[in-house]
C-alpha cells in the first residue's frame, strides 16, 4: 500500500465519490449528474495532488480546494433532493459524509498551517 492509501480522509473521499456516482447513476439530468460526480471526484483528486507535492503549504492549499469541493457537493445534493433527482434519505447520507470529510480536511489544514505533525485525524 502506498502512503496515500493510508490516509483515511482520502479513502473516505474516494468512497464518497463512488457512492455519489452510484446514487446518481439513474439520474436523467445528465448535465446535473455530471457536474455533481465531477465535484465528488475533485475531493480525493485534490487530496492526492496536494499530498504528492510534499510541502505543507502546497498540501494545505490543495486540502482547501478539497474542502471547498465538499461544500459544492453538499449544495448540489441538497438541490438534487429538493428537485427530486435523489431520494432525501440518500442525499442526507451523502451530505453527512461530505460534512464529515470536510471536518477531517479542516483538521489537516490547521495542522499544516500551524506546523503541527502530518498525521491525520483518526475518525
């Protein structure tokens, strides 16, 4: 296993992307579906890109981008539920996971910016 795969937040973000893609697979609005799935893919992708930069400031910058993508996903999922593209329960489950990931990302951002250690939160 490479070091990136040991990051719990990256693994959770990958799972969110898969779950979001699967939840919207039957969505008939392909433009909306593609936009939401692209945003969900951006979270683990930005984490990975920043991780590979090997500098705290660059890692923090990419983590902030992933954090912003989590907010984008939550917004899109609220809208998807409101307009009937997703069942409310499914949307809220995905929203809760995106929020949890955003909290983990914020802890990592704070650690990078305050010269804390590089380890991520465990939950």
